[in-house]
């Protein structure tokens, strides 16, 4: 069997495996989570799990991508990983908006890179990477900070002539984006609306065969600002008390 025939049969078997997965809710269940505590404390959580109803062929294909991406993310600074039989969870602390933006976008590059997606589908390497871009804008108002998160996910550039055997990734992957913010979350009018809201947590179900745009604004406490206010109050009180103590000291 020549190499061309070998490639043809390989693509055929992969296509059959993907078609078989259409009856499932998704062979890969993933969640990208951002958990804000205050201005300088937060956690980025990325977790991925395989559907327990996968066939052996489907599981083998998905595990190649799962293990490759998990190993890359676990090697990141400050990352802690918890593994299970069917997936993993990566937790990475962040210390400000710029730190969150850099770490989140690096994770997106690892997950949606052409090489990683080729492992997931079992087909040829796609010609272009998917777009996963987070932008964080911060405005400090002394004791509180106004944060604006803009997240864009668009994988449509993956559908090229070289990867024509690919079925939409939505058929094999369920992806969610979650945000835990202290208070005051407001969704922009041009944003994808959240699919679920529970207390301070917002959840979006992302479509991997379409453009996703999330734009949300919220508030967090500023420990640095609170500390500056406390110091300022103490200084003012000290200046106010000092003149009252000087006459008493002079009388002695």
C-alpha cells in the first residue's frame, strides 16, 4: 500500500469515528474559568474531561490532544495540575489584569494551535490557528477598580481545503467560559449573552463553528487603594492631634 492510499484510509477511519461521536453531547467537555478575588488576587482555571461514553477509537484520538495540551500547561510557572482518569484541571494564579491577559492568551495558543487541533481530530495539521484572545482593561478608582474583560474566540479559519475532512468541532467538543466576579457585572449590548447566571458566576456556552464575542464589566476591591486611604486617615489624625499635645507638654 503506497503512502497516498494509507493517508486516504486513515482519513476515512477518522471521519467514521467523528460521525459516530455526533450522537454524543461532545467527546471533550472543557471549561475556561476566571475567578477574581480582588485587584491583585485571582485564579485562572482550565479543565478538560472526556465523555465517559466514548468508544475506544474516539477516546484514543481525543487523549492524544488531552495529554499533549495538559503537559504543556502543567509546565507553566505557578501552575498546579490535578489529573483524573478522564481529564485534568490546571490552576494558575494571576496578580493583575496584565498578568491574567498574558497567561490566558498563552493557554489559548496551546489549546487551539494547529498541532494540538490536529491531535484532536486525527487529521492533517490545519493551515491556520484558531483565534482565542482575551483583553483586560483596568481603571483604578482608589478603593475599587473597574475591570472590563473582552474575549473573542473564532475557529472558523481552521476550515481550509487541506482539512476538508474535518467535521465542525462543535460536534465533538463542548466549551464553556465562566467568570466569577465580586459584584456589579454588566454585559455589553454587543456581547454574547451568558447561558447561565448563578450568584456572582456567569457562564457562556461557546460555539466553535462561529465567532464568539464576550464583553463584560465588573468591579473589584483595591487593597492597595484601601491601604493608601487608611494611611492617609492616620496621617491626618496625627496632624490634628499633634498641636493639641504640644501646649500640654509646654505647661509641664
